[in-house]
C-alpha cells in the first residue's frame, strides 16, 4: 500500500464517497484510504494481521467516526494516542453527534479536532475539503 495522507475510519460507504468527492475538490482524493471499521484501521496502523509487512508510514490526518462497529472511535483514539509511535498523528473526530459528553471525551482522549457531519451534502463537502487542505497542506507534521 502506498503512503496515504488521509485515513478515513467510518462505517458508511456514503460518507466515504462524499469524503472522496470533497477531497477531490482540493486534489487530495488520491491520498485517502478508507477503513470501514476501527479494528482493521488498528491492524493497519500497528502492522498486525494482513498488514505485518507494510512500511512504517503514517497518515498526516485521521478522520475518525465516533460510532463504529467492533471498536468505537474513542477506543481507537485512545489506542493511537497512548502509543509513542502514533501519538503525534492528528486525529479529528468526524461525527454526527453534537452531544457535549462525546466532544469532551474526544478532546480528553487527545483528539486534535471535532467536526460535525452535516446532513447537507454541500456543507459536508466544504467541511471535509477545508479540513483536508489544512491538515495536509498547511499543518507541519512530525516526521
């Protein structure tokens, strides 16, 4: 697998497609990799199971849904931020939940941001495009 700049972890194919469209507006879609669940994303990040031989390359941004099957977004976030090899990777929670408990817990676990998924496709695309452009082209990552 080639280096990706943006990892999307979301169980919705519709969200994945809208995210790809949004990133395409900023010429970033070819650098996105989608995982439908946090367990497979964790296998990828920590080179487990089918990813044991992958290079130790990390994304510049992880867009992480909160409510996922198998492992929650918060559990995956905790795993990422508690590991010295991945703690520096920006993780932006990407959820339809505006519950303050979810937002507070996300930041307490080390999230770098919290974006709301809009039901309006244009607003959704604008939010993702802006976030992708900032984190991939403007933010200076740890290398």
